[in-house]
C-alpha cells in the first residue's frame, strides 16, 4: 500500500478538523460583521441560518473535500435498492432515531441535573422560530445532501480500505460527534451506521440521501410544523382556570389531534423498524478490506493519531460551548 494506516487517519482527522475550525471561525467573524453592519439583525432567523450554514456548507466543506481527495479513493460495488426495500430501511432508521433520542435525552438530563449545565440542543429553538420554507430547504434538502457527501462518500470511499466495519464505524462516529451536543449525538451515530451500510452495499449515495432527508422530514421538520402555533406552556398556565383552559383546549384541539396521530405514527415506524432489525440482522453483510481493521483497532487509531485527536478536540469544544451557561 502507498499509505500507512496512521497517514489515513491523520489526513482524515486534519481534513475534518479543518471543516470544524473554518466553519466555527467564519461563523464567529461573520456574526461580528453582520452585527456591526446591521445591528440587531441576528434576531432575524434567516440571518441566523445564513451565518450558521453558509460558512459550513460553502466554505468549510469544500476545503475539507480538497484535503480528503489527496487520499486514494476506492470504487465501491454498485447495486440497486428497490423502493420497497428502501421503505423497510426507513423504518429501521426511525427505530435508531427514536432509540438514540431516548438515550440522548436520558444522558442530557443526567448531566444537567448533576452539573447544572445546559445540555439541550439550541437547534430545536431555532427550528421552531424559522420560516417553514427556509427550514425545509436547509434541514430537509441541503443539509442531508452536504452531510452525506462529506460523511459517507468522502469518508467511506477512502476508509473502505480498512473494511466495511471500520469504515462504517468511523463514518458514524465522526458524524455523531460533529453535532456537538448530547441530544443529537446518539441518534446521529445510530442512523449514521445504517446510512454507511446502505452506501457501502449499494455504492450509490442517493439512497442514503433519501433516508437522511426522510428522517429529517419526519423527525424534525414535520414535528416543528405541528408544534408551531401550539403553546403547551400556555395550556399548562391556564389549566388552573377551567373556563379559559377549556376554550384554549378547543382552539388547539385540531393541532393536538394531529400531533397525537404523528406521535403514534412515529412510534409505529420505530416498532416496525425494531422488528425488522431483529429479524434481518443476519442478512447484513460486512466485508473485509485490504488493510482490515476491527472496530476496536479503528477506535484505538482514532484516539492515538494527532489528526483525529484534533478533530475530536474540536467537537468536544462544541459540546462545551453548547453546554456553557451564557
């Protein structure tokens, strides 16, 4: 081989550290400039989204891609996935999403209760305050495309040399910690494992993009649309005044019923996905690579190579920033 294992991990770590560092640095500088030119503009959601994601997607991602392309790329075996199979994979993804969300909530609550730190994702508040069209564009369309290009194609095409298990694990781990908060960490890692497997077995990015878009639509966008205009805290406040509460409840009844149906559907998807994961677990095929590594060996390399340590440190810094009380 023309490159050692250490060089692969170092190059990958440095490339994705650059992605985090450039994105955060430009976000900070851009926010200062925007506030200087247009005071109080950061209260506008469209400006917040632009400052957050333009540096990440239009500057940091291309720079990361340029650095990663210096690593030799491997061609994946290509096969088609039928639409029916894609639906089954969607159910499995929803199961991983719900299970990961539950774990993330438990961990976040435990950390918050024991340390007093803020552990919730600020993304939820941002999404609830954003115009639906902007939310649809960024969260359901642009975000999944860019993230799949980075964390599946860019990573797996090069790390497949270590075998399916290592490539899928590294991709999912790096994708999970990139979110920078405990609320999203576990479900991002879980769905990242499945997205990676789908990409490796098909060799076609469109399938993992479809699943990513579907998860973001059902797990994020749709829930925000149903919650918009529904003030749960106001209902709780008026619960002590039966007359006002009854009127508020009637006014919100349609939206509450839709929200209940949505929750039932999501739980149904997750249960179906769990059954499918259990029944089909032996059908998942994982192949060895030219420089095959076990998951344990891959994890050891990730925490002992300078490039990867820089990336992990940058992600840890985001966790601290998101938890730090302002």
